[in-house]
C-alpha cells in the first residue's frame, strides 16, 4: 500500500503546513504532524510543498514466482462418491483454460472409500486425480477437509483452483484461500486465462449492476467458485489417459472438534436447475390468482415453473423456484419469460439457455436483449392464446 510520510525536522510553520491539505487531513498532536483518516491520497500536499516535508512512499510489491505454480485444479465435490455435476462443468472449463497455457488439469477428491469412484473423473479429461481416502473424511467437517486441501496445494502447487458453488464448496473455498492469503472470487460467471497464467475472473457486483473484473497477479493459487449450470460439461470418453494418485497425510491434521452423530438423507427433489423447459412468471402479473394461467402453460409444455425475486418475496412461489443471482442458475433447452422485465440480476441466472422466448408489453424491456425470440404484447392475451393453440394441437395428435 502507498502512504505519505512527514519529515518532522523540516517543518518550520505548522499551521502553514496543515493549510496545504484542502481536506483537513493533517493533525498536530503532541508536537508532531500526522496524517489522519480524511486523507484522499490526492498528493496535493506534496505538489504544494516546497520544503520537502511530505514524501509519497509506495510499498514494494513482492512478486510471486509464477513458474513454481503449475496447472489448474478442480475440487471434485461429491456425496458418498457420487460426483456432483458442477464438478464436470468445472473440468470442462479447466481444460479450456489449461489448453491456453499448455498446463495439466488436476482433480482433488476427499472422502472415505472413494478411490474407485475417482476413476470416473478420468473419463472427462483430467490428467491426474489426487485422492485423500481417509476414514476421517467420510463426512464433511471443515477442519480435516481444509487441512487435506491445504496439504494437496502444498504438494501439487496448482496455479488456479476451481470449486463448485455448492454448500460444501462455499464453506471450504474461503477457508482454504485464507490459509494461502490469496483471496477468493465467488460466483464467477466468466473465467479466462492470460498467457502468464493470471486468471481473469468476472462476476456480478453491487447487486448485479456492474460486472467486476478481478485479477490477482501477485497471489497463488488463484481461487474461484462457480455455480452449477454456468459452464458446459465435456463429453464423456471411454479411454483413460490420466492417472489416480493416492495421497497420504498426517492423521493429526485430520482431527476435528466436530463429531457427526447421525446423517439423515432427504428425498431428492427435481430442481429447476435440471429442467429442460422452464416457464417464468414476472412482476407483470397483476395478482396471485393469475399464476394459474402460467402454471397451465407450464403443465402443457411439461415445463418447470419459476419466478423472479419479486414474486418470491410476495409469497407466490417457493424460493427454490427463483432464478437469478440470489436464486438459482438454469440452463434449459427452452425458457419462456412472461412479463419479466429482465433486470441484470435475473438475466445472469438464465442467459445461457439454448432458446429464450420473452413476452413483455414494453418493447424496450431489457429482457429482449437476451431473448432469441421476443413477443411484444399483453401476457393476458398472448398466454391464453398459446394455451388454446397447444391444447388444440395435443387434441389433434391424440
């Protein structure tokens, strides 16, 4: 960080020196001049100073030896060996980034009795899977998981680490990043790689009103989390070109103050993330009863029903059906938005859909910039007409 220092022995007139700052950022305390919190680092004091009283000093940046960090690692999130889909999506992105710098792709898998399950990762183009197969890692507990993760990084030294934005990933990523004092960019929507292995990380910020471009050239490894359905998973291949490496770790590092007494499984729910067709209701709906019209359209299309934040807050839909930065990210084959304005917070959660159809009365609505097909009109006229046509078509087929 930069700072301004004051050479006290050169001060002749205290009040004249204090007057150099238009922000009253210079105090006189116990016989010494001091810079206070009002300082804007504008350096006006230095420009007006003729006696050499002020000096601008910038700390020397310690540059990281980028050549000593090699490859891109993906954390393989799983439940009892069943690997979560976001892991494969991250592997696909890791392969793309690694190809630009001609570096390997690694995967890290932590758990108990998982070595055989780890082989699945090799079918997706991972060069080497590092497995910590330990009884202490059977259930997720933050201390042993973070310790094993840290051990992996110390041994393998990957330049970049990608972690899925799952419940475990959101807990694990910041703790591991903190151990290496390298920071973490959460919920990235765009990742790119520079020739010098610097990772370009782009994510929505300030409530989605801007897209922040984050770069950490003097820190390694570079950590980023990504939500499910942001990237595409690669195709599975039959041949295996990579290898599995079983890692050993000091058992003392796996000790935890947390004791898992019982694990209860709950029925698996089909979320909107898995849907191939989605119909979305927006704030243009006049009353809750009008949701029946949207539900009927979704039913006819065998689609999942979803909504924007305003409808969730109104209690018209379950929060699990919210699309956007504060909801779920989806990537269906078809999404139909009904009276959705298209705020950037919403669009960020669905703009990778294969086909986007938007219905809105306002021809200038932002949603039309993301849509492949736009229909300008009243949903109270268009949707009933669609329902009628689809119903008639189904009756003809029957």
